[in-house]
């Protein structure tokens, strides 16, 4: 999610089956900065969640190879102008807009504000999850897989 200034942004990762969100604020979204922050964001994820990442065609993912090598993720790029190929992420970004409307200058948003929005969304029951929260669904999935919790 890029701010109206075209510089600051939120980087979002959403686990597709549980809808669990990781979000982080960046002062700028160069390819190097985005790849480094993504690697930092996924570093604590259990191996069961370190599989694939679907990304759009933005130039901020130009450093996808070092990210993939450092993290073990396979990176897939969606077709241009095909947001439905990342539907879960697009939907979650829409939910984040309830907290950070279009035009938000993310340089004026604190990391705490982003963490609160992330926690609220991860604690919001979802119809698609049988009214479980993304946090509950992720914990259930990890327990079934015998993986450690996030």
C-alpha cells in the first residue's frame, strides 16, 4: 500500500488459508528496502509457512532473487493488471484501508499504529473461516501440522 506521497508505504504479507496478516511501515519502497523488510518479516515464521509468495509486477520486487535465496521462499509474479490473482492480499489491504484511508501519509503513522491495526485484523472473526479469527485459524493449522506457533 503506497501512500499518496508515492514514497512511504505499508508492506503486507497475508497467509492465504488463515488470512493471518503481517504488516510493516517503510519510509520508502525501493527494491532493496522492500526485499530486506520482507526477509525480516518472514524470519520468525515456522518452516510450514515458508513456501511461496505471490507478488504483483511492481518494481519494488526487483530484488526478489536475493529475498528468495535468503528465505527459501518461491516467488511467483502475478500477471499485470490481474489483482484477482492475489485476492486474499487485495481484500486484506482493503480492510487495512479502514485504519489507513487512501491518501494516508505513512510517515505520520507510527509502527505501533500499524501493529494495532494488524492485531485487530488478526483478531477479527471472518465468515470465510467459520467465524474464527485469523490468529485462531493460524494456530489451529500449525497445531495440525505439528509446527510451532508464530
